[in-house]
């Protein structure tokens, strides 16, 4: 139980990072109605972008790309949820 409490601040922080990225992209079409395969392609593109910045010291860029990856994974999960 204590390990879950220890994760809470990190989850809240990362959730806010994800929200920031979503707010920056409100001009883009909604993911609903997209095919899972198209979303997977976009997710892989974001993973490539993360791979490109991961070895740099620019933490802001790394965090931003991590949030993009997480958002696309979340959108795919949302598409298939019951």
C-alpha cells in the first residue's frame, strides 16, 4: 500500500504533463473515429521522436515526448475499452 502512495505524486505530475500536451493539440481532430492501426502508427512515430531525444540532456524535450507516447497509448486503450 505504501508503494502506491509513493507513486501518487509521480502519477499526478505525469498526468499533468499529459494534459499539457493534449491542451497544445486541441486544434487536431479527435482520435475517436480513427482506426487503431492509424493510432498505432502515430504512437510508433512518437516513440521514434522519443528515441531521438532520449540521449540528450534536454529534460523538457524528453518529458514532452514521453507525454506524447503516453497520450497515444491512452487513446488506443480508450478505443478498445469495453
